[in-house]
């Protein structure tokens, strides 16, 4: 990129940063403040060339391969094992990996595995080394299959039904194993969330909304509908070739089409197995094929599938209004963690006040829940507190104090604006139990993640205006991805001023950044760079005075793969050192 053009890009980035920073606190509750502005930049994802870096099943695979005997404790759930909260984390994971056994079905009830097999339509006879490698691993680790089935047993019946309703091969019902290992709270460093691992932009395209209260990317009903709709569209794009559709689900339809075009121009076959695709995608489809082969004929691989009756695990209950999840659990006669595992989209202590007003509850508890809810006064569905405004208060600080949002406080108190006065009485909705009771809420999952012991010196860091993951990571001699993972985030997530981070610093005597350091941070700008012929990561790193590891982290790159001319990169450049 010419120096003059780079200067324009840096100047524009600087002006945008300067214009937007004073508004950060005012827009605390806006989707862009919480989830970044890229949600508005995505076109049709069917044409995308963006690789979706999913959480995947690698962590669970590593746990199984290591021979961990305590399956529930070692299964990854938001990386949340800490010495201080080990008992609570263990209990929550046990509920994820071992749902309550349902009542025995009648003798003539069809097994869900038989139903799934009857809908298999993909070619399981494919002879490919990548499939064989995955098959060999699964055959050596039957406990892995047992664990993902136990996790998925809450959701599989619904997913199989929805897959059949669209006329899709029922192998697609196994895709959440590859995407998330059936962990409903899975969150990848690529900002993908939930069973189906939607990134924010693709989720928004398919109507999966996000707010402070909820994230539809984790909603069992909404995300399943969106994922299968997406797969159906991709299959139509690739003329019914489901291997290409699956590859496009991971790497984007544009990426797959480009690879096919290159092969076509070179006179090569254009089937999935012949294409040059990103490494993650090359192994993505073989994983699903291998799983389908296992589930089609488990005895052939020495695997015994846990029994799974062909009946729903849950029912959908209309609540009519916002409901405290602890109250819901009590009314339904189930543990609150079961409510969260069936309704993982809820970030906080209650359902979204703006709806949809529904909850998934275990089938055997649905009747009891409906009856109890009908007799439960609406005014008691959430707890209410009277608060008198004090000097220095603002609506945002009050909302945060009580774990709610300014929009909710305005609505409840019929306020036309955020203006409040000292001595004014406000009615605030709040949880009926202490924070520890909501063990699988977003804040409690984050607390366990941040409490986990790591290598290095533990540092508590408060985000300041102008901070970036790169600045913080460089200051403490760690990677961007590490800082993000330690705090339940992805490198692309926005850093909100005032947010508390935990950093396991590699500095001998870690210190809080000085004012001079803060001023130097203001010289770092995000720039876009388009790869040119002859470029390499080391050459780009040298040109912009950054290091290769950071470029790879910012862009989710595999450093062993070559850069492609025309490829877009994001760089965080100190303009004092830029060319």
C-alpha cells in the first residue's frame, strides 16, 4: 500500500475513533457497543469468504485423549474450572454432561438412532485419508461419543425433527458435535457462539438478535432454525452437494466457489475432496462423515451408543411476561441449571423483558410448570426494589448496580429520557436470589473463567478509552488470544471502558500502565491491508513494525499457510512506526 494511501486510511481511522469514543458510555446498551459494528457490514453469508472459526470439539477431544477419569469436571464449559469455585463448576458440568433420565418409553417406541439413520443420505463409503484419520480417533476413544451424546440428548430430538422437516440429510443433526461438542455456551476466539457457532454478522442476517439480556445465537429453537435454513440455502447453491454445502458453512460460499473456479480453470475436478481449502475446512467435512459412519454402524467400530428414545426432551411453555429464572426453576420443580441449559440464550437472571416470553422445560415438568405459572401473580415474577437517587448517580450506573439496563428502568418508571434528579424514587427489577444462585448466567461463567489459575502473575486491569487487546497483550508479554480467552472474549470483541480484565502477565513485576503509556496507545490505529503478490507475514510484520504472531492472532491465520494475493488483513499499527 502506498504511503500516501496508508496515511489517508490512518487519518480516517483516527477521526472515526475520536468521534466515537465520547459516545461509548452513552451507548452502553446498544448492540454495537456490546458486539461491535461488524454486524452491519455483512452481506448475504451464502456468498461470504469468511472462515468461521468455531469452538469445535478439540478441547473435549483433548480431555478424553488425556484419559481424564472425572468426565464431568474435565469437559470444557466456557473454560470454567477454578480452585475457588470447583464444586459449583463441577456440578454445572455434571448437569451438562449427564441430563436427568427420562421416564422409560413404551416397548414399541422407536429409537432416535434408528430414526436418524433412516434419514442418512450422504456418501459414507468415501475412501479418503482424512476421514480414516477421524474414524481411527473416534474408535480409540468411545468415551468421547458417549459424552457428546449425553450432552446432546437434550437437543437431538428437536434437531432431527427440524432436519427432517426441511428434507435435509439427517447427518446434519450431528453437526453441533463438530461445531461445539454440544456445549450450548461454547464461544470461539472467532466470536462464534452456541451449538451451531454463529458469528454476530451471520446471526444477525438470519434474525438472531443480541442484547444485554440475551443472545439468540445460543437459543436452541432460533439457532437451529437459522442453521438448517442456512445449510439448505448452501445446498441449493451447490446443486445438492452437501459436502460443498458443509464446507461453505465453515469457510463461506464465496471461498468454496473460488476454489472450484480455480480447479475448473486448471482442468481439475471440483468435488470437495479435490479442492484446495483452508486447513480447518479440509478437516471439517471429514469429521462429520466419520461421525455419520460411527452413528450408522457403531458396532463396526466397537462403540456402544447410549440409549436415546425417540421422544422430545423438552416442551415450550408460554410465560406471558418476563420471569426470574430462579422462580421458573422453582415453579417447574427443576434445578435452575437445567433451565439455563435448555435456555442458554439468557445472559442474566431473567428472561428478556421484551420477549419472546417462553421457556423450554423438561417434558415431564411442563404440565406442572404451566399450572404453577397460571396461579403465580405477575407482579411477583421478578423482584422489585425501590431506589432513591443520590448525588453522582446516573441512569446507567443505577442500571448496572442492579443488573439491568437503562431502557428497562426507563420503561418501568415511565421516563421520557435518561434525566433523573436527586431524591427521585425509582422502581428497579432485580433478581430474587443472590448472584451465586445463577451459576450458568453469563457473569458467573465469566467469574469462573477469570478465577482459573494460569501461568504468570495475575493482574487486574480496568479497560480505558483507546485500549486494544494488542496494547494490553504487548504490555504484559502475552498473546492477544490469551488475553481474550482469559476473559471469556474473542479478539474481535469490543473493549468497553471500565470493563475489568484478568491478565496472567509474563512480566516479572507487572504494573498498571502509566499516563505516558495511555498517551502512546492513542497512536495505535486499526488499518486494513490487502495482500499483494510476493507478500509474506514476516515482510508485512517488518513493514509495519508488528510481529507475525500478532498478525496471525488478529486475523485467525495459520502461519504455515501461504497468504493469497488480494486477501484482506486487519493490522493494529503504531502510526509513529508505520511506513
